[in-house]
C-alpha cells in the first residue's frame, strides 16, 4: 500500500513537471520534486533492504540508481546540479560524525595497527592492483590504443584510486548498526587517515605521470601545494570545530542550525578552491569531540539520531549519479579490477593487522570495511579526466564502473563483517548481560 | 574564498549574542517571537549584499530551494494545527466569532490597498497578513500570572487561534491571483482553478503522507517522510506557478485529521519549524536590496488595522455581553493587534512569490513592530495585573 502511494506521488511529480514545465520553468521546483521522490522512496527502499537483511544504504543507493538520470529520470542532470547543496550538506554532516567518532584515546590505543594497515594499503594495494592490471592489459586492452608509457601511467593511477574508500559508507553502516568495538574503531581510523593519504598520493602519482607523458621534469611543487591545502583544510576545520564547540557550551540553542551552517560554510569553501570539504568537516568533528568532550556526546547523539534523512538524501543522490550504462560497457575489466582490489585489500589488511597485534575479528573481517568506494574515487577519476585526458578517459570509465559494484557490494560485506565480529549494539548488550545489567 | 567561513563565524556570534539578549529579555518578561524574527532578519541583512556582502547573489539563488521548502514547512506547521474535531466541539457562536473577527481585520486593509492603487493579489496578501493575529504574546504575558479578566483573555485566544485559517485561505486566493499562470497575470488559467489545484496538491500529498506514516513510530522516520512530502508540495507548487504555503497547509490539515496519531505529527511539524523560520528570515534579510518603503502598506497595517480591530473588538464585546461570555473590557480590540510567526511567514511568501513587492517587507516589518508594541502596552495595562507582574519578575 505504501509503495503504491509512493508510485502515485512519483507519477504525480513527473506529471506536474511536464504540465508545469510548459508554463513555468522553475529549476528549484523541479529539483524539489526529485528530492521529495528520492527521500520518500529512499525511506521505503531502506526499510525493504533492512527486511532483506541488507544495509539500509543499499536500499537508498538502488532507489537512487533507479530514479536517477541514467534510468527512469525522476531526477534529471539539472536537478542534480541544484541538489549538490544537499549532497554537500549531507556529506559534511557524515564527515562531522566520522571526525566526532575519532577520539584521541582511540588513536593512542590503536596507533600500531592504524599506521601498519594504512602503510600496507598505501603501497600494497597500489602495487598489487597496478601489477595485475598491467598483466591483464596484455590480454584485454581496456585502456584503448595506448603507448607503453600511457599504459604504465594508467595502471599506476588505477592502483592509486583502488586505495580510496568511502568514509561516508563506512560511517553510515556503523551508525545504522550502532556498532562499537576494536574492529570498527580500527577500520574507521584507517579510513580517515587514508582519506588524507590518498589525496597526497594521487596528486604525487598524477603529477609524475603528467610530467612523464609530457616528457618534462616532475613538478613536485604540486605535491607541496596539495599538502599545504590539506594542512589548511585541517586547520580551518579545527578552528570551525572549536567555534562550534564553544557555541554548544555557551549557548546550546539552535545547535542543529549551527551544525548545518558549519557544513554549508565548509561546502562553500570547498567550491572553487583547494580546500577539501570532507577534511574540514572531519577535522571540525574531531575538534568538537576532543576539545569539548562534555557537549560532544550530546552533539554526536543528535547527529546520529538525525542520521536517517542525511543518509537517505546523500546515498540516494550518490546512487542517482551512478551510471549503469558505463558499467555495461566495461563490465569485464571492471570485474577484474574489483576482484583484484578486494584480494589486495584482504591481503594488506590481514597481514599488518596480525603483525600489529590486532584481535582476531580485525584480522579476519576487518578488510571488508574497505571495499566500498564512492565520491572520493569518482572525484579523483573526474580530476584525472580533466588533467590527463590521454589516459584519464578510459581510466575514469573503468573507475566509474568499478564504483558501481563496490558501492553496492561494500555496505553489504561491511555489515556482514560487523555482525560476524559481534560488534553490533545488540551483540554487545547480550555480552554485557542484557539491557537490565 | 573565506567568505563562507566568515559568514558562518559571524552568524554563530550573532546567534550567541542574540540568545543571550533573548534570555535577558525573557527574564524580564519581554520575550516575543516577532521581535526575535525581526532580529534574524536584521542578522541576514547585516550578512547579505547590503551589509557585509557574505551572501552573494549566486549563493542566494542556490538557496531558493531552501526558501521554497521553508515556506512549505511553515504552511505545514499551520495546517497540522487545524483539527476539525476540536473546531466541532466549540459552540456555533464561538466558531462564528473565531471566523468573522479576523476577516473584519483583513477586509478594510484589502479595501484600503485597492483604493491606494495596489494590484488585487498584493491587496489580498496584505489582508491576509492583517488577519494573522498571534496569541503568543498574550500567552507569554498571562502565563503563571494573575489576570484581571480571564474571560476576555479566553475570548482573545479563541479569535487568535482561528485567525490563521481565514488568513491562509485569503492568502491562497492572493497567490492564485499573483501566479504567473493566472488569467489576470497574462496566463490562461482562471485564478479560481489555481486555488482548487493548490488545495488538490495539498490534499493528495497529505493523504499519501497519512498512508506513508502508518505504522511508523520513530520521530526521525516521521520527520523524514514529512520532509519528503513537503519537498513534493513545494516543488509541485513551484513548477505549477503556485505558492507552497497554502498547499502545504492543506496537506497538514488532511494529515492531522486523517492520521491515527495527530499529536505525533504536530510534534514532527514543530521540531523543524524554528530552524526553518530562522533560515527563511536570515535568507530574506540577506537578499534585501534596500531602501524602499511602502508608506501605504505601513499605514494600512497599522492605522487601518488598529481601527478595524477596535471596531471588531467593540462588536465582539457587545455580542459577548449579550451571551454573558465576557465582562466589558475597554478597548478589547487592541488585544487583537499582536502578530507572530504566521505573519512573518506570509510576508516572506509575498517577497519570494509576488511580482514587484518593493517596499512591502520593510513596511510590514515596521507595522509588526508597531502592532506588537501597542498590543503589549494594552495587554499589560488592561489584562494583566501590573503588581502581580512585578512580583513575578
């Protein structure tokens, strides 16, 4: 019955757009219609996914894909541009949650595994994925008619992008299951640190590839510039977080509005500048959590409680942006890329985790937390397409196709991992002797 | 590059200072929503193009979605307060008084605006604003204090509780007339059909929401579904050339009267009301380009409205005396002057929807201040025991 009414509303909004479009061309109204359909449909499909024992965000993503401009077209490309604001806001709030979950005590307690796994991922995944793809190139020329230099640059860049994960997906599944524990903390920590590392690594490899293909000298100044931008992002985030914390302590009223404004300010900063929106919000969340621990708990609880609309909007919009057509075009190399990446992640997580003395759950299931890929990978692919068109176009195509698989598969395996490791709240309550204890 | 950050920091600072000021005023019994709303308009003005220039035009244009959604939400909040079963419980006399008194406040303003040469839609819109009396100030002043005439207070609250309904109905007609697709506006559709479409859009989405929230208990889940529905109302209204506020009010009314748990939906609506109103007012303040003032609107909403209120108050008293509902209270009509959130919402809707509303915002805001000051003065003098107030503070 509820689905039937959703379909009525979807048809109504489609009809309203056609009827009204002739007389009043209002892009904001059209975008709101798309957003309304995505929100209501997202909630319903999230519930359906939960009934099928899948993560809710898988439901949101599938609904987004079905409604997006590459499928039914309830949301058009023009709507997507206008809804960027909401996507940015949701991403900012997710990043604030991620930063807020990252306490100094966790870093101190799990410093060894965090550093070991991050280092292993940074070098191991690049090497394994790039090497395997280089071998595959001999059988399937998925980079098109490329010179050896372009092939090397292409596979190296694909290797670097394979390191990227989706912090939003990681935190969304954790929030949904209200998970706590060693594995969850370690995976979250590595995800956040990798987010910093991947931007630097990508910039370095991309700069080297550009200069090599152009026959020039490597411009290491670019790397310095990016490192500076990251540092500035973190500093700005820290300052904004400190201000927000002060506000929460001194006033406390209209806190959700203040948080939204922070996310908005960060998104605005990120637009057209080198400032990373995600990093600013993560640093802000980290600052609030660690500088104002008394109010941070309350603030994070509020963010967690309001996670449903944030995740519905964000993941439905991410799903709408995924192009199934590209996946169909390059499905074979994409499948190989995804498989090799998953294998590399497994290997480079298990070995260092065991060596650093992590618990058996982390050693066995931790790798599953690094499968999902979304915005960051797509952003890197888009940047590559722009900066290095010779190899960028086929690489970006492959990355987009792989993201479709990883983003659908990632939340599912990550949820399975958390459940198997017994780090959901339900499991913890049972271990502690039930809710009455 | 740093404009967004500076805007954020300034906004937070303003909010901190505003909250401190508000607390200080509240301790002295001076709290009222209109003044708070105006302070947020002022903050927006200070941050916007006419002030610090932190909200450039492109940023404001991208915020139009927020404005449309915010207006829909304000309408929704109003709609979920219209419970037919409560209205039915009232005696017929109370219902008639509740309906007719606000209309008596609005009609002279509409007539005056037409005489001043304003176009019919704008005249009706101002009439709707004139009707939107708010009980917030009266409730704030009389809560926990000795009141001289409880019957008069109850009568005023009754009228003010009803006032929003004719105001929103008037406003629906006004927006239909002002619509770009209306017959009078160069379009082809008669305006009364647009009123019907507005109500139909609201009713359809409202009824769909009734089904969607069935079996849902979590507040955040209800809020998400309600927000999605309001996006649909705001979007449909915008693409059809209608105003979202009356359509959303209709959706809210359908929802609250068909829902199994109307109180839950009321809580949901109120939980987002304040942030939406603040965001709307700041954005409207930021987009203010400045320096025009419609003297006609100001006079209509102050002098004409006050005269209408005094006459309506006298008629109301004489009718009440006959039925022994209230003892005589001199100048009861002055108690109908204070206005609140709905009036602010309506003026925001006029600014964002009506063609060429130059000078209206400034005049309406100034009129709201004057009306609330006069209303407060009268209420303190006639209704609330001054000695008791001093003792309480």
